[in-house]
C-alpha cells in the first residue's frame, strides 16, 4: 500500500476521510432521520446511495470535471443553490413527518436515486472531491494506482459513517414513539426530533450559502 502512498500521505487521507465522513452533514442527518422514522431497513437504500453518488462525483473530479466547476462561477453557483433548495425542501418534508413507519412514507421518502443525486448538489462534496484529487492524485505518475486505493477507501468511509448514524436513529425509534398516554404511543418526541433534524438541514443549507 505504502509503495504508492507514503505513511504520512495515507495517515493524512485517513484523517481527512474520518473528519469529512463522520461529522454531521446533510447525508448523516438524513440517514439518522430516515432510520428513526422508518427503521434501519427503511434507511439502507439511502445509506447505499451516498457512497455510490460520492464515488461517481469523485471519479468525475479525478477526471477533471471538478476543476471545471471551480473555473466556471455560474456552474458552481447553480450547483450550490440547487443544493440549498433541495435541502430546504427535504427540511420541510422532514418537519411535517409525524408518525413512525410506512404510514408517513409519503412525507419522508428519499429514494435511492435522490440520495445519489444529492451528492452532486452538495458543494461540500465537490470541495472534498477536489481536495482529495489535488492533494493525493493530481500530477502523480502513479495516479491510477492512487485512485484505485482512494476510491474504495472513500466509499467505505461514506457507507460506514451513514450506517452508524442510521443505526443510532434506529435505536431511538422506541423512545421517539412516546410518551405513551392511555396505552397509546403519541410520537410526540418523534415530531420534535424531526423538527430538530429539519433545523440541522436548514443550518447546513445556510452554511452552504455562505461558501
């Protein structure tokens, strides 16, 4: 492995991947919210969509498209504001979701392909792809070998970080279904949880707008 990457390079890549993948963001927020509302199984399609979408984006960045996004301010702005609009739309859907399980699926249903597309509307994901491309791939004679190591590594980080957040959301399901009043689960905690997750998405959209 280190015949391609030095130990220092690989350690830095691991640290960047950990920080980028496991800190809260739109992907991890949605993974948590989907699992809390629909169970771990109901969130797995999104958990799988994230690494696929980011892998495609990273491949495009490594192929030079990322540099084009940076070079064309109008294209960058279009991606940025479409991403903001999509996050705000998801926040509204999430804030309106108020019951566990499939009964409320129409209000909180992010499809697999929407999850893939979300990566291309996330300016943070573009910046990460460009950072990794510039720091670990660009201008190297062994660029293909480096790409062959970096891509599956980043996919693994994307998958396991979202799976972890989804597992946390799934574990909260029973508690979120309460409090129980007269033997009936009111899901009052779930409503406040969803509103909190919606607020995180709005805050993320605001942060994206400031970039």
